[in-house]
C-alpha cells in the first residue's frame, strides 16, 4: 500500500457513520467513525462496501445503496496526490 492509499483509509475512517442515514429528529448527531480495514489491496468499509484500486468513486462496490453512495461522495471529496 502507498502512503496516499493509507491517507485515504485514514480519512474514510474519520468520516461520520451517522451521515449514511438521512438527518431527522429521530437520528441524533454522529459520534462514531466508519470502521475500515484492508483486505489485500482493497479497503473494506463497515464490513460492507469494498473500494479497490485506483480508489475512485467508481471503485466502490457492494453495501446498501445509501452506504455505497456515501462512500462514493467521500471519495469524490478526497484527492490522492
């Protein structure tokens, strides 16, 4: 894994898990992070969404539609340099 890839997993880990759910009065503010692990060269988020190299929004597969869309948005907002 490269330093850039590790920086990406660190950034994903810090994003708010609660933001996967629509905001509502019954959904309190988020206080936890997305659990992320390496599986080979892929990043697995919340044991559900798999992000493979080159770690772009199009690299996200699996998970619920909301989880997958959230990870795509997170990746779109992050840039590997």
